[in-house]
């Protein structure tokens, strides 16, 4: 393993590290992701059960596998990756400049250089 310079470490950190930008406590995902999946699958099982009950009540005979085959997709809830650290830092600096109030022009000028530096360093290298 080769030694990395501090600049290279920071560049890799901006590219590879991820941060939750969803707006909730990042630790809560540990419980909320399984809860969301569980709720969606519960919904599907319930719809399946009701469809099967309706069929058997009307005298139809359809085995469970056919009801499963006709059910709608697994739903609208999806996981997505967190933002890269570099993107998050740029977003925060831009937002800080926008919401600066009376100091907005000064903040925009002060944040322009770090934003450009982060964008430049997180661009994929060619070659």
C-alpha cells in the first residue's frame, strides 16, 4: 500500500464518504428502512389474502401461486444512496450563501472559491 498525501486523502473522502441528506436523524435509518419494507410487504400480503378470500367466497378455485403472480409490483418505497460528502458540502455552502441575508454578496464571494475547489477535486480523473 502506498502512502497518500493529505490532499489525496481529502479528495478520496469527498468522493467516497457518504452523508445522509434526507433530513432525519441518520441513525434512525437503521429502524426506518426495515419498518418501511415491512409495511409495504404487509400491504401486499393483505391485498393477496383479500383477493384469495373473495375468490373462494364466490366459488372460484385458484391456487395461491396464481394470486401471487397477478399481484401488483412490490411498491413505491425504494432505498437510495446517501449523498457524497463533496456534494453535500457544496450544497451547504451554496445554501448558506443564499440565506446570508444582508451578508449574502460577501458570503457568495467567500464561498465561491471553496465550492470551485471541491468541484474541481471531486471530478473524476482522466487517464
